């Protein structure tokens, strides 16, 4: 970065680029120039996200980057803010956007589908970038609504009866979650007259208002995150959507609401939290790991197996809350737990996106995704089975994948705090993941039946590119396992006032 262009001035571009891409996709429907524009905008978004991440790692101070739109500072204006946690999320978003955009260019080849798909696709990434950069509670609500409406519409683009029913269910859940979130924000604004997250974190006091606000905000975000028992909408939604949409829903959309939960519980509304509430979130996460793994093992369709796997893997994220503090406010923080969960978000996002693409390729080539009827598909779909295996290894936590580093860090955090329940949950969850992943692989490599001849369509250029996109994400999962230190360092760069004290070992 140069002195001419400040890193903070690049932040609005991450919101503006996908918004411009949405407009361009309407003006250039399914043309060669339109395809080039998709790759250009996705590449530009990734370049800016990388520049911002590198700038955070190399700057001298630990302060966050802030940008006031139109020069109006908070509380009157709209501020954007960037720290290590949001930078990691933006990098993951940009990487997946590029790979999944390339995949979608070859998956959606019917003009009617592309006309509906691309504007919604880019609006979804506009909302995701806006959410990760938003510095006040109301603009977060606006970003959440943009994400929800775009995601619901993208699920419905598939056009099947199952997809339309799942999209309608997802819409109702999203609206209910948004109402709960907005009521919580309204309570905060009524009591404190502030919406800026940084300012709120300095003035929030424990009391009935802050407790009610935290409960409402958490309920709304837990619905959107699909934590057990609020997960009822997720399997059918992810299982019915098209492969790139399922990938982005699992890898990014549900993580966006968890990102906000972590922000509110560990920084903005931290004085309103209690040790019992933090432990309760951990228990719900543990139940999600066990129940999701069991349902994945029982699934008959490959896409539903991966969807229930998402329910299980999301449970690991909620172990952050009992592990990041020993027993709630006043008891100190564990920076290792925070880094472990941040690392896990990226590892899971890459692995789950790769897995959904692999399943999509298999379903397109075979005409179905019934697990019991996929015997011997390793011979006809070697790249897709390879992608599924590598992504599955990361979900299990096998070295040298990113999932191994993430689970190793989680285990270390739990062992250091002698919280043996979470050690047991992490180990058993890994074994559960191994059962459902190897169940699929054992069938895929079983050549005892009649040999499956490669489908003609599987050998054309679009199919090879689509398979290559899955392989690229699988390789990135492995590379993430070899690049732990810079990611861990970036996660703690300016991440919230309380989390900064966390990293320094200061007891709050």
C-alpha cells in the first residue's frame, strides 16, 4: 500500500464492487463480455481484500481501520470498520466468490437461469461485505436483510417444488430472526441513544434492558445461524438449492450471523453476558455436533448428508463461548480459543464449499445423489471423489488440513482450562465425521458391482472446469493447514477492545 491510497479508502470498494457487478449482470445477460465481467469483479474484490489483510498485518498500531462515508463521523454518519476478524471473513468471502463464480458460469448455462441468478448472486456478496465492514447495529440489520432476501431468492432459482418450499420456510425464519434482532437494537438505542458498536461497548451496563436486548439479538442471530434446536430449516434449504448456492449458504451465510454473535457476546454487549449463558451456548453447540453427525450418518442422499454435516460443524463454533472465558465476565479470556474458532471458520468454509461442489458434480453426472446407488463412482468421477475425500479429511480433523489445525487449537484451549467435557465432544465429533465421510468413500470405491462407465457429459469442458473448481478449494483447505501463523496473527489485529485485552492476557 502507498501513502497516496490509504487502506481505509479501499473499504467502500468492497461494498461497491459487487453492487456494480449486479447492475452489469443485468445489462449483459449471458454474453462473453458478461462472463469476463464476472471474473473481473470477483478478482478485483479478492485483490482488495488481500491488500487490506496485508495492510493490517504490517501496520504498526493495533487500532482498527475506520472510514466515514461522506465524511460524516458516527453517531450521525455511517462508519465502516475493519479489524483482523472482519479481514479474515472478507478474505474467505472473496476467495469463495471467485471460485464459485467460475463454477456458476459453467453450471448455469440456460439463459433464463442466468438472468435470474447473477443479480441475486452479486447482491448476496454485497450484503456479506457490508455486514463484515459495518460499524453500527442498524446498518448490520440492513446488510442482514440484503443477505437473507438474496439467499432466499437464490434457493428458489432452482425452481423445483422442494426448492420453493425450502425457500419459503427459509424466508419465514429469516424474517422472524430479523424482527428479533431489530427489536434488540431498538431497546439498545432507546436506552443509550447509540448505534455505533465501538461506542456501545464502552457504555453498556448490566441490567434488564441489556439482558433483554442481548436475548433478542441472540435469538434472531441463532435462527439465522441454525444452531440446534433452531436448525430445522437448514437441511432442506441447503439440500434443495443448486450446488454453488448451497456452498455459499453453508460456507458464508450462516457464518455471517455467527460472526455477529461473537461480536455482540464478546465485545459490544459483553457486560450483559453471564457464565451460565456462555456455558449454555457451548452445550447447544455440543448437542449440535452429536445430533448433526448422527443425522448425516443416517442420510440417504449425499446432499442431505453434507447439509446435516453443516449442522454438526457449526456446533464447534459455539464452543468458543465457554472456552474463550473460563466462567464469564471477570474471569479472564483465552485468546487461543478465539484464534481456534476463527481458524475453524475458514477451514470449514473452504471444505464445505468444496464438498458441495463435488456433490453437485456427482449428481449432475449420475443424475441422482442417492448414496446407496453411488457404488464405484470413483472410477467415473475421480476428481469429485478426490475433492470430497480431502474436504472430509478436514472436517474430521486429519493432518495436514486446516481442520486439523483448528481442532488441535480447540483441544489445546479446552485441555489448558481442564474443561474435559469439551475435549470429549471435540474427539467424539471427529469420530462421527469420520463415520459419515468414510461411509460415502467406501461406497464410492466399491467396485464389486457392475462397473460404471463415465458419462459423456462428464468429459466435456464445463464438467472439467466445474470439477477443477472443487479441487482448487480442496487444495486451499490443505494449504490453510500449512499457513497457520499469519492467519492466527491476523485474527487478533485490532479485534475489539475486549478481545485486544484478551490477547494481552488482561483480565476484565
